[in-house]
C-alpha cells in the first residue's frame, strides 16, 4: 500500500493552520472540479484533494495521521500501519456510508476505515499505550504590544494539547499557562518551554511548547528586526538652521540634534534605543519637514525676501523629463 502525504497533496506545511488548510482545499477543489476543470486526470486529483482535506480538517484524524507519518513509510514508498492499528476517529465513529468509503483510497480506508489487522482495541490511544512515545510539540502564537516586547512582561496563554484518556481515546485538553516574556523579543522569535507540550505515553517524555511572538501594530513606531523607526515632524526653520528637538522612544523621551540644512526623509540614528538584546537595536528617526497650515503677513514677506536672496536655487534642476 502506497503512503499518502496529505500535506503535499494540499501544498501546505505540516504546521499549517486550519484556515490555511481550508484555503488550500478550496483553491484546489475549484481547480480540479470535474464539471469545470480541463486538467488531466482532474477527477482523480479532485478525489485526492477531498481525501486530504477530510483528514487534515479534523483535529483527531490529523493527530492520528501525524503520528503515523512519524512511524514512517518504507524506503520503496510503501506503507503498512503499525500492528494492531485501529483508528479511533474513522468510519465507525464518523457516520460514513459505504458509498462514502468508495470515494477514498486504500490508504485512507486502511487507516481510518476499521480494516486494521486486529489484536488491539480502543484505537489510536490503545496503540500508543503499548509503545513508548514522546508527546507532540505544541506551537502557538502570542501577540505583544511593542512596549511589552521592549520591557518584558508576563502573559497568560491558552493552547491545546492532545493526550490519551482512560479509555484509550485521543482527546484534546485545553491548557493555560503564565509565561514570562524576556525583554527584547522580536517579531517571529520563538520561546521554547520544555515539557509543556502534549504528554508522552509509555514513559515517554512530554513534548515542548513553542511560542512564536507577534508584534501588534503601533500608532507611532514601526519595527525592523531590532531597530525601531519613528517619523518626527520638524519646522522648515528647524531643518534649515538646525535645532534640538524632543523625540519619543519606547524607553522615554530624548533630545535629538537636527543638523543644519536637513531635508525631509533624512534619517538620524539614536544608538542603542531600539529593542534590547546582546546587540541592542537603534532607533531611526526620519525627519519630515512640515509647513504651517497658515502664514502671517510678516512670514509671507520673509518668504519673499528668502526667495529673492536664494533666487539662484532651483530644487528641480536634477529633475529629468
């Protein structure tokens, strides 16, 4: 019997979310639907996509399938389920009809259709209880405000583990944990908590919990790796003559010297004012020259005098048309 890689069929990774799996299925189902598709073997591909989605959309089937993938296929690509395998989430408990079963491959039917070799009862959990197995790693995400990532914080997270209950059934267990977040966490960085994943069986160790950090959008700052960027408005005379201005940082306000003759878009660096770390990031200040909404008559007269004094200056001299 040939092993089927359902993740490859849908073109998603093993860590794909339920939404990603659903989107991939819908896209491929439209592509290969026999009523509209001109693809070669569209009917078979449509069935393959439906079978893959049938397994991966269901948390229990997906958990069983992931364990079987660890059990592995033979070098020639063939596959046999573990001795005594019987699914706890297949046809017998899923409400399938004989007509439904004919839509699926031998692989699916062998794994989820109750055609196992016998010897164990109770399905997936019973099989796992008879072997030493490390618990599954659990992956979750945690959204942080920039201030929390900068200073560090303690947050409560909720996630789901899978374990075998007293009747040998694979069940989902919600879990809540208080987690200390160190200062300086970046977007996409992971925290690993050893042993906080799904429980092992047969004396196997627990899996680990991996927390991926996400940064919520900030109304003032943006983040690039460890650097923090902020746009600071300056008046035309501050840009022309130079000035000392107060600018915000996540750690507090600081004074910054604007060099004489600065233009909009000029970047000034505040060393070490970015996200903390062994090599702290910097804060990049982007100057934005802002004109007053209204001018007094005196100011307009001064602009006319400035235009006369600088009449040799053409800001569009390098503009090529």
